[in-house]
């Protein structure tokens, strides 16, 4: 069994995919637009002009596959009650990733040393997705 996150960007999916590609090295493995659906959509399901929006996409960041869509394309994405956790192999990489995700976003907890990690911080990216960035090892205790 496998559990995968599925994010609904409500009209900004393609922009998000490009952002994650540039900032996190994401690789888009699948992208299907609403106009490419083999079946017609129910009347009123999508706003007019949404045929080029993303019906379904999947992308990889490291070893993880995340799925995404523009959903109903209403322009009101809401990402609440969860965060994606991103483990960096070094302090330098944690700082780079945190800075990249902060571009246009909002820092919720600054990246800092904690009792459980050399670096840990939380940032909501420009789309409202919360990310917890953490290093792989804990600081030495004296």
C-alpha cells in the first residue's frame, strides 16, 4: 500500500509545477489538461476557459511522487491542516531549500537549530502549501 499527497491548486497548478521544478528540482512525470480528457465534462463543472488547466499531474521530488490538479479552477486554493516534510542532507541544503520555498511565501517558523535537528523551519510557499524543512541529523548533546 502507498499513500501519496494530492494537491489541488484551484487554477495555479502549472505555475506551481514550474515553481517546484525550478526551486526543488521537481520532475513532472504526468500532465493531462482538461481538454485532453477522453470523456466530456459535466455541464457547469468547470468555469469557461478552463480547458487548458491541469486536470491531473504527477511530479517527483527526490524519491517522493506528489499528484496535483487545478481542481475546479475557482481561484481559491486552500491548504490547511497538513504540511509536506522535506528532509535535507545538510545544513547548507536545508538553508537553500528553505530560502527557495520562501520566495513569495511566508515563513511560519524561521529555519534554526533545535534540540532535534541541526536545522528545522516551516514555510508556506507562494501557493499556501506548508513545508517543514529539516536536516537529517540531530545536534550533539553535551
